[in-house]
């Protein structure tokens, strides 16, 4: 892919359009676009030749809340041989524990069982909105005092979601596992083959709107020059345990046993974000006197790290116009614009009101590509002790 230099309105920014074309148009300016790309999985870059069902491009992404407490592991469906999640997001929720959000580009191809399914939290809802996802969960946090809960976010953001607690489950989407000797809250499951019918019967919009799509390398490549075969991600100073990864040269993937199985990913993406701890008193009601302290992520952008093929690279990330954008700060923008052999995709924002073209040019950036394959996102606290060690 040769270097391209674009003009666009930030409001209309698309990293890769729904049809697989990078379309970047400016108000009142001639539209420019990259040659159309074949239909592909927006989360993994996989195409039909890789086994991707191209009809899924006409369906929305589905997101599932899955527990990660010790009693919940190993999770059902996480390391499924055929239908492991396309992207797994892991972040702190409350009490120092983390929870995960699983995203699938094709909700018609899911594991037999997904779970343990747990309740919704605002940061995960907002992250799922970056992908126009249908959000599926079992319960939710409620607003009280200074705490804005999932109940409020669902309403304010008009999020399409399926909640076991309120669903007239005529399709049999939710159930309880009977094989594990653990508390009932760790045994809530979703039957993958019931998801499509439930979405249809609930009358939820299925055609996708504009959402985040990553840029992918045509051929797999290291993230950078610095070695990172061993990676340990700590979410905050309150978080109870890190997620530890080891790179395996034999398959070109990172592996972890932190979920008590052999879970592998092609891309590890760490996002440093500011967080706030908010305590809700008497959270169970009835004057019980109990309280819970939630971890709220700001989705404000910042620094990040990308791990691929045993190496690491420092990146930056922002959320603009409801999309997650990964930036490569190492690219010399001016040099890349002039170099016809450069593979960098350079984005130059359209000037904002009152801004000169020169100032807009100064905000140009290079898009950071991923390797084709599945993603794990470690969402950690930038201001409350989150850290990564790698060697």
C-alpha cells in the first residue's frame, strides 16, 4: 500500500469504511479514497480466504460481558477451537477484580456456551459503543448518589442491549451450568446458537452503522524493534492480579494461562486511560450498610503499547467521532508524505472553525496497523498505578 495523504472532516473520519474502503472526504473538497478492499472481519482483518463469512459484514458486532473472578475460570468459550472471541477487552470493575468483554464480528458463529455471563458496567458499555455493538449481559449496576450506573448509560446513549434480568427468554438464550460446584452467580451461561434468534425476536437493529475498524498489515510484522517475549499487565494498584503473556515463536502468538487455559492472541493492545474510583453506599438497598467502589474509565485517550511477534511499540490512542483510533507517533509525517514508497497511512484533519490549514497540518498523524488476527485489549489505569512490564 503506497502512502496516501488525505483531507477530511473529523466528524466524518473513517479508518476503514464498512465496505472495506478507506473513505476520507472533506466538506466542499474532492473526495479521495483507497482502492476498495475485499469484505473482511473488522476486528481481525480476516478475509474470505481466511475463513471469514463475508455475509457477516451485513451484521452488527455482538459484545458479551464475561466474568473473570477465580471461581469463574476457565470461562466457557474463551479458547473455543473454532469460535474464540475476535477481541477480548479486560479491565477493572470493582473490588480490585477485572471483568472481560468479548466481541464477535459474526454473531451467527459463536461457541456452544459463553460465560459465566455477568452484569454490565458503564465503561464496558461505552467501549462497546465504539463498535456499534449489540450488548448482551446478565444484570447491571444501578445509579445512586455520585455513581452513574449502567442503567443510566443504557438509556442516555440509547444502547441496544439484551439483559437476562428483563428478557422474556422464549428462545432459551440464558441458562445455568450444572456441572461446576461453585456459587450460582458464577454459573450463568449463554447458548451461542440462540443469539441470532433472540436478536431477531427482540426487534434489534441488525444492519451496522459507522464504527471502529482497525487497519491491518498486509503481511504479519513485528510491532517494533524492542523485544517483548514476556509481558505482565497490572491494571491498577488496587487490582488483585496481573495478566501474564508469553510469546511462542512456533505459532507467532502470545499465550496466557491467567484464565486457567491456554489462551492465545496475535495482537496485545494496552490502553492507558485515566480512571476514577466512585463509592456507592448501601448498594444492595434496604439500609444494609454495604458499599461498593467502582472503577470508572474515562475513554479519554493517551499512551498505549502494541505487542506483536515478540516485540513492543509505543503508540497513542484517541476516541474521535465515536471511534477508537490508534496512532503511530514514531512516523515522521512530513517525510512519509513525500516518500512514495512509504507504507504509512497519513491522516490530515480538516481545519476546525477558526483554525488555519497550517495548524490542521500540524495535527496530521499516521494510523497504527495491527497484524491480521485476534486481539486482546488490556485497559489499565494511567493515574492509579496501572503498569506493564515486558522483556
